[in-house]
C-alpha cells in the first residue's frame, strides 16, 4: 500500500511489473537491451520510502546472475547501456524478510539504478 501511494503521488509515469513493483525510466536511450551474462557497471542508490539514503554504491553486475533483489534483476532485463530507472519496490521484491546490514526487514524501497556506459 505504501508503494502504491508513493507512485500515485509522484508525477512520473510508472509501469507496474507482473511481480508487483513499479518502474519508470528516468533516462531512456535507444539501444539494445542488456543481455543475460553481460557484465555492466551499475550505480545503485537505495532509499527506504519516506526515509534517508541507505545504500549508494557502484559495482559490476552480471545481468541475470540472480545475485540481486528480484526487482533489480527484472529491471535489468529491459534496460540498455546508459539508462537509468527508478524502481518502487515492495519488501517482497527487494530484500524481503531478512533485510541486509543496512536495510531493515520488510522495507519498501526506492531504487535508482543506473547502467553506466
């Protein structure tokens, strides 16, 4: 419910993924989508809804490796080099009931995912 309210109050046009998270491309480029197994450099910023920045990291990612939350893994499948996507993710598509060292369990998140060229 908190995610839906956030999306409804934002002026961007979001798409609801079949898995239950919302996304919008904030930087969209006409290019080929990323391929499974492709290694890319990503900038990931994660904020709990209505809270402070919790994670801000740059890291290499292998597309389709499954090492990241479901929302990020699914978003990568429709992204291109140089694009940026804002993902509004309910807890079950993010870090779930376990959370991480810096993200509490059951956290609904705003994820800003940038694929660097």
